[in-house]
C-alpha cells in the first residue's frame, strides 16, 4: 500500500496533460452520445437511398426526434435529484433501445449493404430498404431476447478454483457469489426471492455479495432487498459496498445488510475454519468510497488484513476488478468482484475493458493471485442483457494438499 501511494504523485504529474484532455472530453460525452445514438440510425434507416413515401419519412423522423428529446429528460428526472422511478424506466429503456439500434444500424448499414452490392442484389433503393428492415428486425429480436435474459433468474455457473495455499481441510469449500443485483425502478421483489431460493439450493458454506445492491436508498428498496435475509450458508454471509451504494446513502445499505444477517466486511476480515485449516475472508469498501465524503468509508486493504496471519490463504471481496493491482501486490490468493456486468449490452464490453482489467471469469494476476469477475446477478439501467448473460456463481475451492490418510 505504501509503495502504491508513494508513486502516484509522480505518475499523475507525468500524465497530467493527457488526463486533462481526457477529462475535458468526458464532460462532453453526455451531450454528444444521445445525438449520435438517435441521429445515426435515423440517417441510416430513412435517408440513405430508401426514398420512402413522404409520410413515412416524416413520421420516422418525428419518432427519432422524440426519442432524442425524451431520453435525456427522462434520465435526468429518473436518476437525478427527483429520483422518479417511472421516468427512470422510460429513460433506461430508451437508452438500451437506442444503443442496440445504433449498433446494428452501423454494422448492418455497412456490411449488409456491401454484401448486397457485391452480390448485385436489386436496385440501390431495394438494397437500402432491405438494410432498413434487417436492422429493425434484428433490433426487435435482440431487445425481446435481451429483456427476457435480464428479467430471468440467472443460471448457476459452477467452477473449481485451485488455490495452492489452501489447506486440505478446506478442500471442497463451496463459495456462492452474487453481485450487482441493482434493485431499482422496476420492482423485482419476486425475482429477488427466486434468486435467493436458487442460492439456497447450492448448499453454500460461504455466500458473498460484492456490492451494487440497488439503485436507491435502503429505505426505498427495502422490499426488494428483504429476501436476502432468507439466504442460507453453513459458515457466513458476507457483503462489501459497490460504487452504487455511494450514490444512495451507503451507510443505510451497510446497516440493512447487517440487519438481514449479513456480515459487512468494511475493511476487515473474519476467519473461516474447517478440518484444522483456516481461510481469511476479507473485504474492502469500493474504491469510490473515499470520494463520497462519508466518514470512515474508503478502500483500505491493510486495514482489512490487520491482525491476519500472513501465512494463511486470503479470499478478498472487492467490488471492482480494478482493485486487483493492490490485491496482487499484497499476495492475495483470490479476489471476487463484479461491477462489469460482462458488458451487459454488446458491444459495450469494449468500453468496459478500457476501465477494468477483466470483463468476466477467472484470470491470473501476479505470481499467485486469482481474480474472479462475475457478470452480475441483475442489471443496471436498461432492462436488457445482450450477449452478456447474468449469473449466480458457485466456486468450489480446491487444495493441492491431500488429506491425511485414515
């Protein structure tokens, strides 16, 4: 930890001009993105040689203009100070729809038209209209499928994780990971209950929630989060904060999870013992915690490991995969994270990779550190998952050491 903090001033000084330009550009993205998301499909579908009848062109253009106006307004009313759930649902749905429509307008607008041209299929107007109907058809299918994927109970993903320092007595330890439930404007109390029922069928020794429980305060989303109190584990249920808790009174979520019987690991650890061997289960606040201004909230790995035997294997909960650099430097054996949603709506995963070192699954970092990144149990914002299925994860920890023969 000391080495990391010591190097930051010099590093930030060397990259200050580049970061400054990047920050200036980021300020304009909320203004530029909606315009691109709506005007590009409008141009591709209506104005690139289709020669639609005038009423069709006017009506189609009006729909795109309406979307361009309504989406940002609804997003502001839904996710700004007013926190109006109905507006959030409208804004989020329009955002997801425009993203899918934009993506396939560009892809099919280029490649399908090129293929039709090379094949000599029809006149120019015919090819343009084929592209339009193809884009609309693919978009409709992906949105319908993506909505069903987002709203269903996630499938269980099972995998064995081999930890060289894990004692034989802990071999076969069953760890269930849920994360990014994002209870929000769409009431998902029944979905939440079914997720918890699924978790309970896995006979977990340890159940972990790595943050982003909800969008909204604990008081406002209590009914959706309440089923978490029914989750069973033979050893412990542990939780760490995600960045979205810090948009919605994080301490309220820490208190509610404690009330529901979960152990909030706020820069601390507990010991899990079985068969004469011990595993350190540690957790840190999200990396955005310190900038939230909440007293005592920050990601502090040294504090989380304070008093733990350095010879024992460590399982660390940290919401964002980007924490893995600090975990690897400290010799953590396994970090569990969420945050990425696996991209949620393809091809958004390319943007996620710019910000995070891993998108989904198991990855190796440093000489011994493993990172498992979940695609998330719920969804954020747009109620769609396209080529990024949600998951409940069962990790079975494996030891290289054979138990003593009887």
